C-alpha cells in the first residue's frame, strides 16, 4: 500500500497504538517487532478488540480485510509520520542533548503554550518509535510542535531529522552520556551535532547556548542562529539564587525580568534560559514567559524537591551520567543545610570509561563534608571507598528506612536502570 493511501486511512482513524494492552476502539494497530516481541502475533487480536486496521509485515497473516500488509511496519510508521509532518508549515522545534533535554522540552512547551497551540513529546518518548508517534499526534490546529530527540549512537539524530524535518533546533549540551554507544565525548558531539547538520543544510534556525564554546564551534556555518547565555547573547540571563530553587533574571527591552522557578539547582539555568530564548524569538510577552516558567512543576524524578516528615529530598533519579552527576553533587555541596546525605546510584552505558568515571565521582565526593554517603550498584561496587555500599536499590532502601533520619537533606540520583526511587518507597 502506498503511503498516500495509508495516510487517507489515518485521517479517518488518527489514533495509533502499538500495544494491544492499551488499544482503544478504532485505533490503528501497528504491529512492531523488537528483540523480545513480535506485534504481528497480536494483529488479529487487535482487530477483535476493536482496532480499525492492523498494519503488519508478516505475509502469513491473512483472511481479514482489515489487515494492511507492508514491507516493514517500523519504516511505514516513520514514513507516515514524515508524510503527516509535510502537511504543516509551522515551526517544528527539535531538542536534543546529553543532559536536561526533557526538562528543556517541558519548559519550552510551557512557554510556547502560553501563546500558541503547541504539541510536544509526551514524557520521554524520544526514540525511533516515540518520535513518529509524537508527530502523528500533532493535529490540524497546531501552531507549534516541540520534538525531543534522544540518542545513544551516531546517525540516530540524523535518522530522526529525516522524518521530523525540524525548522528549528536546540542542543542543550554535549556531556559524558552514552559514551559506550557514541565512542567518547567527541562521538557525542558528532552525534548530537547531526541536528545542527540538518539545520545547516536546510536553512533552519538554531538556538545556541553561547556559554559553551563547543556549541558555537559545532553550530558554525548555520546562517540563522539565535543565542542565549550569561553574556554577549541575543537573550541574556543571570543567576540570582539556587537555594534550593533556581531564581534568575532575564533581560528584554532594557528591562530585567525576575523568575522564581520550582526547579532545583543552578544547573537548570541553561534549561530555563533556553525556554526564555525560544519564547522571546517567537515574540511572546516577557510576563507570559515568566508566568509559564514559574508555573512549571518538575515531575517523574527530575529535579524534584520532596518533603517527607522533617527531611527534604532532592530526587533527580530519572537518569545520570558523569556530567549530570558532577553538576548535581557540586550544586548540592553549595546548599546551606545541616545533615546532608548523598544517595547515588551507578551510571550506565559508559563502556570502557565506566570504572574511571565512577572513580572520578568518588574523588569528587571526598572533596566535601557529608553526614552520610550511600552508593548503590553499578561500578561503584568495583571500587574501594570508605562509604556505605549496597548491591541494588531494594537492599539500600531496606537499610535506609531503618535509619530513621530526621532533619536531613538528601540528594538521590542515579541511572534509570538502578531505580533509585525505590530507596524512598
């Protein structure tokens, strides 16, 4: 079936599902395959449960006129997303980076939504399946779309751009994340820089944090650049306070606009400034920008401040890599609080550099005074250190609850695979 024909079907039944457990009546079921599953096996069941059509790539599935045969279901999903994207002449803003991309995406969405009908990535559905699904949820009334792009190897961002066709783009930073897949920090910059490559080749706009010289270098040759940062930028912002919530000023029309966020840590300043820059670029009123950012409340274990009894907990356990871990520890060290407790989980996907990077974190920890340090899982288990250590977050949580800490401030951070939130349950 030609993509134009499938698109006409999609226009009649525009809700797409890839999981029969979440299927609703009249959904289009795309039978995706993965390492441990084959959606083709559930196609007929999806139709029985009310799917309008099932798109499959297994020729043995026959006997139902609601079955649509294609060569490759995933490729068809992405091609359909590209065809849908091509129907719009609105800004599609792509956001990627090693750290802070989801928070930045949420903040950008909050600001743009204050003035425009804006669609964005739900949660962190930022991969080869989530991105086309996000695009296909953009409705005719859209005035803006914000698409988050995650990646752990080179050529991945390039592939996303082929069907997202971003008109604008933003790289938050390039840090020590997914080193195993990217092949080191230079590989990270090359991989993330594929977004700049697309914008450069297609006369797009790049929002560039000029406090990071490497982003200026990476964006060289892009004709349309809007900068933000602490000095010499189109949009300038200054840190006021981060005790524990981030407060900053941004400057517009010779006025200083103070913003008090619900984000923990000064490392969130570039994320917030990115949202201000995007809003300013699209001529949103400064007070609207301020209000939108101040209303945003982080969730899903991302820089959340939680109060439990007499304790305050900074829960930043959605993910971790050497760059974000270092920033979080250094920020935590500056907070004026008694009884500071570090609870850190191992960092994943670092390849050959993993042991060295975990040792560097331990060296950093030892530069400051803490009431207690608790290390959980990963390569922390392979290093000699003087701190409490546990094989996983379940065992750590059992020990932690017995301590009955009072009047303490905790930082809880680790890679998603460690599930550090278990310690607080």
